[in-house]
């Protein structure tokens, strides 16, 4: 009996030592050899359910924030927007920040951030665009817009943008909030941010204040892959201070291959599970994604037997 109690105590001691090691954050010296990434659900809070939006407090370390800013500083250019008709990038007063893209494999720190993004969102790294680092100076903003596309040019690569992660790299003294004007606030939940702390722009909807290291995840599509109009969002003008942020756009399919292989006489499926989805009736339930349209072929045309 005494021996079994000693063995239980020994295992309990090993367990107590092992748990902190499991959840220990990797230091800068171990980025290149980090075996995996731990997501801590206790740090995530719901901002809204329409749209689905969540904030992960302390998602990035101070070192990661500084590193992204340092990489971007010498490469900044005026930010552009996608034309809703042609899909081409154009300059517009709608978006007045400056920014640059950082490739996924730029260095071990960037690669580690990419791993954390995939672990938190449960979305494949290959579905994401490169991280875009942005700087907003006094008065600069991004008017309310959708992250899903209205043109068929941008949607041809990876399909719609399914989700967006906004990572805040700096604190902002005043202004610079991310606001969702169409969001529906649950009567059972208090406002995520006190209205007194917000700029006038941010009071027009549910808003998130930029806090260094925090990350905001929201979805632009419903689980059915239909665009969610409540995901309309904007970046409020910076009133005092400077705002640095990093954006990760994540698509429904790999961003490295084209969606819509049904055009040009080809009849293909773009997802290995298309046949299974078709058998479950998704061709009828979710025609926008499965079948598409004459101008924009869907992802499961072969399994839905439309070509």
C-alpha cells in the first residue's frame, strides 16, 4: 500500500512538472526549433456573434510586434483597395494607411506567427495570404468595407476570404479602433468596450480598441460559405498617436492555386470532400459554393454533375 502511494505521488510530481513545460512559450532563441504552438482558450473572448468575432489577448509577444514593425518600416507604400468591378488594386481615399506584405517564410519568427495563426483559427496556412503590416498615422483610416470580394478576378485565387485576423502591434492613445457598424449586439452580453473609451467613429457599432499584442479574428462568410453582411468593418481614424497592425486574410481554399477549374472545358472538383458533400445534398443546400454561376464556377461541379 505504501509503495503504491509513493508511485502515485511520484507520477503526480512528474505531471505537475510536465504541465508548465507543455504550456511554456518559446523564447526567441528557440523559434527555429519550436515543435508546436499552444493556443490558450482562456485568453480568447467573444466580441460578437453576428458577425462571429473574437479577441485573443496577448496573441503576439512584444518581440514579435517589434519584429514585424522593423521588417516593414523600410518597405512601406501607400495602401490600395480592390476595385469592385475590375478587381485591380487602386489608390483611394477610402484607405489612407501605408503598408507592405511579409512572406510566410521570411524568417523563423514570422514562420512561428504563421503557425500560431493556423493553430488558433484551425485554418490551413496555405489558405492565407502573406501578412500585411500597416501603419496608420494621425487622421489615417480605412472606411467600412467587406473583406470578401465582389469581383470574379480576386476570387479566382483561393476563393472568397473566409476569415481575417487583425493583429495589433502598438497601443493607440486615441482612435484607431476596429468597428463593425452592422454587428448585432447580444442583449445578454455587455458591450465589449466601454463607450466612454471610444472615439465617435467607434460608437457607431461594436468596436475593438487596438492593444499591443492582441489579435481580432472575425469571419466574413457564414459556415455555409455565403457572405456575411454583418462583417462590414472599418478602421477608425487615428486621433492621437500612431497605429501599427498586421493583417492576415484567410481564404476558403489554397491561395496558391486557382479555384473554379470548371471553366475552359474542364470539369473538376477543387476539394477532396466534394463527392461526400454532394452525397449529403450540399449541391442543393449550398449551390453558391458547390455549383457557382456561369461567371464563377463552383468548387464541386463534377460531383454535382453539372459539367
